[in-house]
C-alpha cells in the first residue's frame, strides 16, 4: 500500500523546475513589455505544474503495466514497485490533467477560446507519451514533444495569456521557449541515456536508444549549447541584462562534464538534478535580467 510519501516520490518533484521555468520566462517577457497579469501567471503555473505531475503519473502507469519499469534505475515507480495499483496511478494522472484543464479553461475564457484546443493537445501529448497502443515516447519522438509543449507552447502561451496578442513580446517569448525547451529536452535525454540498457530489453525505442550511447552524449551537449544561444538571442531582442541567465552554465557545465566523462546508470542521476537546477537558473536569472532592463 502506497503511503503519502510514496505518492509524493512518485510525483517526481525534482522534475518540477521544468514546469516552473517556462512560466517564469513567459511572465518575465510579458513584464518587460509592461503587460504582466499576475493572476494569469499563477493560473498558468497551476496548469504547468499539474501537467508535469500528471505526465509523471501517466508514465508511471503506462511503463508499469508494460513491464518497462521492472528493472528501472532511478526514482521510485509506484506501479513497477507494486506499491500502488495501476488503476490508482491512472486516476491520479487524470486528476492532475483535470486540474490543469480547469485552470486552462479560465485562462481560455479570459483570453481566447482557441486556447482550449491548445490545452486539449497538451493533455493528449502528456498521455500518449507512454500511453495508448503506439506511444510516441517508444518511437523516439519524446524530445520533439517536450521541446514543443514544455518549451515553445509553455513559454509563448504564458506570455500570450497575459499580453493577449503576439505583438512585440512574441519573438522574445519564442526565443525563451527555444532555450527552455532545449533544457527540458536535456532532462529527458539524460534520463533516457541512463535507461538505454533497460529500454533496449523492454523494446522502448527512445531517441537515446536509436542514437546510441556515444551520439546521445554529443546530443546532450549540443542541446545545452542551443539553450545558451537562445539566451543570447533573447538578450539581443530585449536587453543585454538577460545575459545574466548565462549563469545556468555553472550547473549545466558540471552536468556536461559528467556526461562526456562516460558516467552510466546511477552515476547519471546527479546529472538530472543539475540540469533541473540549470533550467531553473536560466529562467530566474534571465527573468531577473528582463525585469532589470
């Protein structure tokens, strides 16, 4: 029987910087344009956090019933460990999606009803990452969807619900979405790099499995470089104070050294923590620069 502590562990709180960061950046861009609406920013944060926890539970459920998590290295899996029934974890996932949907409907009603369609696509992407008969996460498309939904859509969407238009804030928001999306992908790449041996056995063809160990490590490094380049573009479009965000390279650089050094299995777990810190640092420091500018 899963305890509250087990459910909290199953929510994978260490992944939450990936949900907080895009809202911080999108709000900072809106604030730079003098159009921040703080209650909408808070609702966007609820949507993002609920989707992140929901997708964590959904992955736990789907991977658990497929047996992918039977020999998994890393955080606790509720279904794979037998601590919770698949049905209970599935209900938790859809409960989170429901919360995200309610908060999203409020934003759509006060901004644009087209956002309802965006919200539906976000929930479908969250579920079918590992859910359904042909999950796209098993086909090597996970990084693409993470980049789109936890990068571009999350940042640009957060800015849009506050400004109500593309306007002058649109391009800086897009640059922010590229940077945050790249780092969100880095988290997934590190996770899948760690899991290559067990994913091969389970038939889970992640991008890391398709690329192989060596090229996945290079891809990891290139994504960090893309995040840095996007930050320079953001600064060029707004204020050079945004380059404060380059402080993210401190934890990200340490993660790159570990990955390029050939770390495997449990030795890659600290990389996930450092990249989570790096993504949050990118958002907080760049956002502070935008406010200062």
